[in-house]
C-alpha cells in the first residue's frame, strides 16, 4: 500500500505510514478477515491478552501500533494474519485457544513447542528472582528492564528476545531444571480402592 504523502510502501495492515506517520486508506476487510476480527473481538481481550495471542501465533506484537485501543489492535492483527496468509489457520487455532492459566500442570517444558514451553514457564516461574535468574542464565539482559505488567507478560518478552537472539536452548535447559508444580492428585486411600 503506497503512502499518498511520502510514496513509501506499507503493508496493507498498517493504519499509519511507517515512514511519515500519515493515515492510510486501508482496503475493506474481506468476509474471512472480518469473521476472524469478530472472533477475536468476541474473546474480549485486553491489549496484553492480545499480545499473548500474537505470541502464540508466532506474530511479533511489537509491529502492532501501540496507540490503538483493543478494537483497533484486533483489526490490525486480523489484517496482519491476512497479509501472511494465515486466516484459516488462526481461526482454527483460536477456536481451541487457552491462556496459560487454563492448562493443567505440565510436567516438563517442550523443546519442540515454544508455546507449551511458555505455558510451563508461566506455571513454574513464580517470582521476580526466578525470572532474573532465567535472564541471567540465558544471557538475555536485565530482567528489571522487561516490559509487561505481570510475570506472564515479562516471560512472553523473554521468549521473544530469546527467539530473536537464538537463545531458546539455554531458556529450555534452565526451565528443565525446575521442579514442576504438582496438580491436584487423588488421595492414596482412594487410589488404592480401585
């Protein structure tokens, strides 16, 4: 999409020109993109939740324009997914999507699945001290400088930085040393009766 002011080429999901900040006339949404946008809107996501959905889909949420409200962010994400040809995939993914707190306790991080490793981290990295140790061990910088409102948001940023700088192996190795949180188990007496 060409900016009418500076002539710069922009992806069709951008609301403002990335070069000069001019507001762009974006094309109308196709029915599939509009359906995905409505699916996202129906989830009533805060901006932080929307960033977590972006992370789960492998989309860099830093590309979203930060001055948008939740509806504007949702519209931009739907357009980004369309730009990447991922509308059907995202729609199916969101149908069964759960945030980390919706998962049962995981026994281990998953070396071949970044999302489930993130879920494991959210379940087991419960203090700022642990987060700082993870950043130190994986050589990801100072944990105090991480953006985000809570530990899961800060962990999401750790994973983004680790992926960008090819540091997922040390993140995984550090997480694998943690004792996983145990879920509720049946009492011994009840298990013996079976």
